[in-house]
């Protein structure tokens, strides 16, 4: 049986079309539950795992067709290990590598709109079959003047669909969670801004060029050269980098030395971005890196669509919260938490004490790699402890009753960045030296 995703000939981009597609999925999921409980009612076997598998496949099929922000959320959820049942996590992980691509005629139409030519006229060679397809666009292989190129083609209507999806989901989420729109506005705006930036290929080209040049002195990293003359609003052309994605690379059974060097390159890359550039590649899922054993281990960095710029005050808070001095001093920690918006002046003493105690325990664990001269991500106990901490926090009555989001909206993507980085390093089982390769110190 061929499991290759079938090409899409159209995408639902209007609010009405996308709402209708959601509604259809809801009906199908409901039907799966009816079948499941009907079987159980007559004594037939109907494992819960089968129900999850059926619903996960139904939901992922819908997200794959809709692309855009809903598929990006699935991609993000796949990075949060242990958050979803296995069936959902396995399905959503596909969003990191391969989803149904656009059909050939839609790709040709995009090129004619941009250049007045087909891709076969723009390039010496162009593979109309997408090599990869994800949430915002898909990648084709091409050649021109002897160079091997990666050509990213954005799905039509993605930017408009992101706005539509947020307008569709926001009122429902506010009602379900009992939240005030004004309270969550900064957080929703942060997510919408980052998602819309991912559709701005001109911005991605500039960021990719800048970060590649700034990081040129870091060891064991490789970046693509971009070609502005072969790029447009919905087309981005760059070098085709060698290597394999994490899952395929690990199947080659690389040595521990290679794993360590790859992990070190990733850690140094992110520390340099954080402390020197004040901006980070904020989408560190496995599909955005290519790994090779070349020169003892080299990381090719892809996709600068999601880059989080870090204001100076946010950088100061983020780094200060991770220091041993802060963790050892509850008064200093409380002052920083007030600056970060986690504590508020109107909080009762008991609530303040709870937040300080909870954040102290969380930061002690989450920031551990920053405070040690070396760290072994090959020990699965660390990530298991992080997941256990998340489970414990979700069970805390004080947090479950707390409907108001707290903390700086800037931490949304900073936290996502380091969760993703930790997960990559754990998959690599890398042992690294954690001193930053810049002048900044922790």
C-alpha cells in the first residue's frame, strides 16, 4: 500500500471554508466515538488505542489539508513529548517532515504569477514533485548553472488563513477557558505576529543571510546561500544542503563522538544567538536541521521563517532567572518575577509564596544545563524529570484555578526554543560543554 501523501489541488483559505472543514472533522470524530461505545455496549472489543488512532488520523488529515497555523500548532505539539496520547503525537510528528504537497499545476501557477514563467523556464532543472511539504510551504529540488538548489514554494492564501483561523478559534477558546480578551491579547498577538512572519519570505531571506553571516565563525555549522534574484513573495531559493533529518541520521548509528559534536554545535549556535545576536531561530524541530558525519559531525540549519527577536530587558530577565544567585535568593527571585509579570502587586501573600516556590523549583530544573560546565543529555532521566514537572504543575489546584495567563509574552517563543533544543539534544544523546562561545556569562 502506498502511504505517500496525495497532492492537493486546492486549499480551504476562507473563514467559511475552513470552519466547514473543522465542522466536518468534528462530525467524523463524533462518529468514531459512537462506533467505539456501541461496540463496547454489545460486549465487542474496542480498544481505546484504536479510537485514538482513528481520531488522530482524522484530525491530522484535516490539518494537512488546511495547512497554515493549524498545522503549525500540530507541529509544535509534536515537540512536546508526553503531552498527547501516542497516536496523536505520532501523527502530528509528520508535520515536521512531510504532509500532502500542492499539485504540480498549482506550483506552476505560483511561478507564473511571480516571474511570468514556469519553474522549468526559471531553472535548468526543476523537480515538480515536492521533496518536503510542511505547514507553510513545500520544498522542490532544482538546478541552475551547475548549482543544486532548494526552492521553497508557499501555499496560496496562507497568510489570510492564519488571520482567519485566529479569529475563528479565539472567541471559542476565550469562552471555554473563561478568559478576558484584553488579558490574553498580548499573547495572541505574539503568536499571530510570529506566524505571519513565517509567510514573509523576503523577511526570511534577510534573516537567513544575516544569521548565517553572523554565525560564520561557529564550528560545525552549515548555512545555505540565498538567491534573491530567484526568489519572490511566495518563492524562496537557496542552496540545497546535504544531510539527513534526525530520525534518518540516527538510523545510521553514528558514534558518540559524532553525536557529541553535533550537540555541541547546536548548543553553541543557540547560545551565540541568545547572547550576541539577541534573536534566535525559534523553530528547532527536527525537520529544520540536516545532520552529517562530515568533519566529525556538521549541522545544516534550515528555515529562518520563525525568528524571535529578544528585547534587551527580556534578555536580562531571562538570563538572570537562570543564575544560581537568583535561585538561592527568594527575595531577588520575587523581584525578577514581578518584572516578568508573573507576580503582581495585588497578589495575596499566600499566592506570592506559591508562585515563588513553584518558579524556584521549575527554574532549578529547567536551567540546570545553563549552570553546569558540562551536561549529559544522553541521560533520559533529565527530560523525564522535565515532563514529570509539567505533569505535576498541571495538577496543582492553584494553577488549575488560575485562569489568567502570567508572564511576559516574549517568553512564549523563548521557552518553545529551549524545549525544542533540549529535545533535539536528548534524541542525539549528546554530552556537551555548556559554556557559551560568546563573552556573555551565566
